[in-house]
């Protein structure tokens, strides 16, 4: 079995496997839990379809000076159930109203596996809302997107920049009915580590039936991991005290390709970029209420038109206003020198023990000071 591309660069987008007509490319997790494509050389015909579909072999040109906005849905129930300002939901509602399909990451099944799914019913839209801090399983969703486009159905695809790039390179040509929406991405931990988090929660509190990384019950700026349990009720843990969350923010659990992402900064081929508009109080004081605001970056005419049709309150801003407090849109991830050591031991000793070892208590006071300063900054008047 051979790999298709350099492991350090591979994002696990799954475009190659989707493009293989023989189905002989499998995404297999490595020791860290990240899936990488491998091909069965005994069956491979060397057709080159996988290499053509790999987004690392495609150049996506980013638009200079894109239109940027601070925005929020006018529907309070949408804002309350969204990670930020609800713009994704507004775009999705319009797509479904036109007889279309919306594709995004959802928690699936009893194990709450994060997987991309397609929906065409507003009742299912809640499944796609909310940030999931783990790499999602693309499965066969690229093929589902292609089939619906060929049937002349509008499709909204949402994902990380590398997943958007993967879809576009798999399709091989533009489709007028496809709206590509990327999220501002910090990087992705492996599903195997997310499984460990869920196992830890269930050992402590019983069977888990729901989870959220962005529970806004105490405000948009209070990051927390919240679990809902079969026995009833929910348990909420502040992100700065949760080992999984701390390792994620500390760049200890990110995929290697995330350190030098080649698809951020508008280079994925997306029509729209969405994210949190941290620091919005500096440009739009009326949104400085801790309910959540979306940062919206429009790269194409299609994106501009789709956003204009949403029921959102918005104000045009500069790109620098967005990236000031959400630098992940442009910045490369600074490599944590302890990452490899952390990932080599975390599955043996557990997340909590690994964080204690590689993010020792001596640093906790520093982290708390940074957290407090960051919170003051994002809600600055």
C-alpha cells in the first residue's frame, strides 16, 4: 500500500478516495488517529484520477480585498442556537427553500461521530449548527454533492478550507448551483482523541447523548464543553479547565498539515468564509452584547449575492478588523515543539495526564492571564 502525497502535507480531505472509480483508496488512521489515504498497488491501474483530485495539486487564487462584514441573523432563536451570529443558518434556509441540499458536519449515531451529512429539510438544520473541534469524516458526501448538482439542485457545502478545496478539486469544474462556505479554522484534532474525550465524560457522568463545544448559555465569549446525558441534565465545563480544549488551543493535537495550511487566507476556492467576529465591539458597538456575531468574508459574486439574500443585520468592515482577534483566517499555526511527544503518549496515559505533563501547572497562571486579556479585548467598547 502506497501513500498518494507527502504525509506532512496531506489534509485528509478524502478527495482522492472519492475520485477512485475502483474504490481501492482507503483512509486509514495512523498512530495519532489521523486518517491518511493509502492505495492498493496490486489493484491500481495508475489512471491518475486520485492525483488529479488532490487539492494540493490545484492552485486556488484568492480574491484581493474581499468584501467583509459583521453580521447577525434577525431571528433570535437562530442566533441563540448558533456558535456565532447565525449567518450559516440563514444561507442554509435559503438553499433549502429553493429545493436544495445543505451539507455540513454533524454528530451522528449513539457514538456522536462527527461526519459530513446532507440534509434537505429545515427540521434537520440543527444537526449542522455549532462548531465541532475535531476532524469530520467526509465519507461519500462529495459524490452526493456531485449527484445533486447534476440533478440541478442547489447545494450549500460547508467545511474547513481543506475540505472545501477537496470538494472543488474532486468536482474538477465550477458549478453555478454550488455555494461553498468555509469556516475560519484553528486546525483539527483526530477523531480518536475525540473518542477518548467522550469515553472520559461517560465514565464520569454516564451515557452521553449530546455534546457542544460552544455552549452559549453563559454567553458567546464563555467557551465551554457541555455534555447532555441519558440520565438527564447537562454538565458544563469551562474550556480553560478542560484538558481536551486546552490541548486543542495549545496546538498539541492538531494535524501536521494544519501547521502550514495552504488553504487558509481565502485560498480554498470558497465563495464565503464564516467565523466568530471577536472584537466586534470595536467596529459595531450595538453587537457588543455577548450574543454572538459572525465574521463574513465574501470572495465571489455568488457569495455576495447569497449573503445579500439573507435576513441579517450587517455592517461592512475591513478584513483587518476580523483578523485582529481571529488571526486563524490568515496566520500559519505556530508549531508546538511538544506536540509529537504529547501525541505519542496521550493514548497511553490519557488526555488529563498528558496535558498535566506537557502543559504543566506552572503555565496555567499565564494561560489564565492571556484568557482574561483576550476576553477584555473581544468585548472592548
